[in-house]
C-alpha cells in the first residue's frame, strides 16, 4: 500500500491552498452576507481548471480523477463551503452524469465548454415531495417524435440561478419509474420554457445559488438524452456516489481548518496566567478533533482511490458521506466550545462553518438514506 500523493497532486494541493488562502478566505464573509459567489471568483476557479479537474483530457478536463478532485475540494473546504458547493454541483453531479453515461457525441458537444468553466452546470433531480424518494418525481418527458417535451418543476437546485446546462431527470415511463422509467437529459437553461426562481434564504451555504427550475413544454432533442432512455435512475445513483465524495472532501478541509484555528486559540488564550492549551480538558477536545480529521481523511482518500481504480464503491461512498458529515458537525461543535464566546459571534469563521456544515447531513442523500444504501449493500453483497 502506498499512501503518498503523486507530485502532480501535491502541486495541485499547493496551488489550491494558496488560492484559498489569498482569494477565497478574504471573500468568505462577504459571500455569506451577500448571498452570492462573485462572478470574478468563479472566473478564477475556471482559470485554475477547477471545473474540469477530474475529467479525461480528451474532453478538455484536467485528467486528475477523483483523487485530484478530492484534493481540490479539501483545500477549498478550508475557505468557504458556498464556493465548494458551487464547484461540486457543477463538477461532481452536473457534469459527472454526462461524463459517466453520455454517448460520445453528447460528450463532445458539451464537456469541453463545461470543463473550461465557460459554461456552468446544475443537476436537477429533487422535487417537492420527491427528495429522498426521487423515484416519485412528477417531472415528465413525453416522446414527441424528434424531441421530448419536458414539463414539471425541480426544487433545491444548486447553481440553478446561473447554470447554462441543467442535467435533468424526468419520467418517461410512469409504470416503470425508477425501474427503467426515468431518463436523464442535458437541458440548456436558455431554451424556451426553462425558468428558475430562488427558493429563498437558507441558514447556511448562503452564497450558493439554490433554485426552483421550471420546465414548460421544453423541447429537448433526442441527442440530448444521457445514455439510454429509461436508464436515468441508474445514472443518478452512479453520479451521486461521486457527489458524496464532495461532502466528505469539504468536511475534511473544514475540520482541518477548525483544528488549526482552535490550536492557535488555545495556545494564545490565557487562563490563570497560562495558555488555555495547558488545560487537559482542552487538550482532550483537540485530540477528539484531530482523531475525527484523521478518520475523515482516511475514508475519503481510500474511497476516491477506489473510484479511480474502477472498483465498486457505493457502500464506501455512503459510509464516507455519512460519517464525515456527522463528524464535521461534532468537530465544529467542539471547536465552538474551545473558542467560547468568540466563536459564536456572527461573522466568526466557526459561526459560518456551523451553519454551512449542517446541510451536509441533508443533501446528496440524507444520512438516513445513506444507512439504507449501506444496509442494502451489506445484505446483498455480504459483510465485505
Ligand atoms: C442547500 C441544498 C442544495 C441542494 N442541491 C441539490 C441539487 O443541486 N440537486 C438536487 O437534485 N437536489 C438538491 N438538494 C436536495 C437534496 O438532495 C434533498 O434535500 C435531499 O435529498 C432530501 O430530500 P428532502 O429535503 O425532500 O427531504 P425528505 O426526503 O422529505 O426527508 C425528510 C426526512 O425524512 C427522512 N427519510 C425520508 N425517507 C426515509 C426513509 N425511507 N427512511 C428513513 N428516513 C427517511 C430523511 O432522512 C429526512 O430526515 C439540495 C438541498 C439543499 C438543502
């Protein structure tokens, strides 16, 4: 077993670390307050190759796979979860669905501009009443000869406010639904009949765009079916295995940041004439944080390595997402305890991290749904 990162991934880490330190962290408070990621920062992410990093070079991607993707997301996670969510919705779900299951012509048509970040993507699966039970979606696509006619409404779609391409799931056979009756389409936001509206303010990830997407008789050419008609639910599930790595990678960056902030705070905060860090109870909290960070890191990179090796990793992705998001909440809570009143002031890093992190147990499949996925895999494939 070799756990070292390649020199290429180490260089990527250094680049992303400097970018996060110099260009993301100074804007994080403003992004949270104003409720948007500045276009200039999105342009810089594109310049750095963030929007195509894991995808094959033949389609304009960076060719760095899921390991590279996780390194990038870990470093961004130190700075601002709204920026991480913007990148993740594009890369790990919006574009990944096309890259995984799209036919050659579709990939050639869309991936290069998406990888360069000239176009941005969203991923539209969830609807009101069809979140955990995505198979209950009502958005439908009717075969109208040369095209499908798409009607319905999606909800809670990250990047919906500015995405050019919306990877959209719709029912094509109501009798079959998740068993061969859902199809994935590449829909362009500029097409007639597509409209979006904000879902309103959120407690966290406030800088990340979250919208409804409406489809009113949208004509989708048949070439824009991702893979086969009826195979969309499988595409969604395969895509979300990758998407779950985003949550853990962001959690890893955030929890490492908490450890660094709390170590510094404990070292300089006086208590009875000595640094707070000399109190054993504070040391135990730092130890718990460090142990959780190590566990997230170990799970995440093993899982990313499995994905790149082409191994099945559905169970591992769910375990990693579930435990990493649980641990992230615990770590940030411990961090707030160490920082005391300073941490709870609105505008402090930990206060923002606390609100942002809470969403990680909900999106990309709630942690209850991860347990169902894990249990199903255990029962079908054995203890492992
Ligand atoms: C900020 C944000 C961004 C998002 N971005 C996207 C996006 O880009 N694209 C997209 O398609 N979706 C997106 N989502 C939607 C997200 O994936 C859903 O919120 C999530 O799948 C849960 O669905 P729900 O909110 O409808 O909750 P529900 O499905 O209504 O669940 C409510 C509760 O019931 C529990 N529950 C439901 N079913 C079961 C069961 N069978 N067994 C046990 N417990 C169960 C859940 O775990 C949860 O605790 C986003 C959500 C948020 C908050």
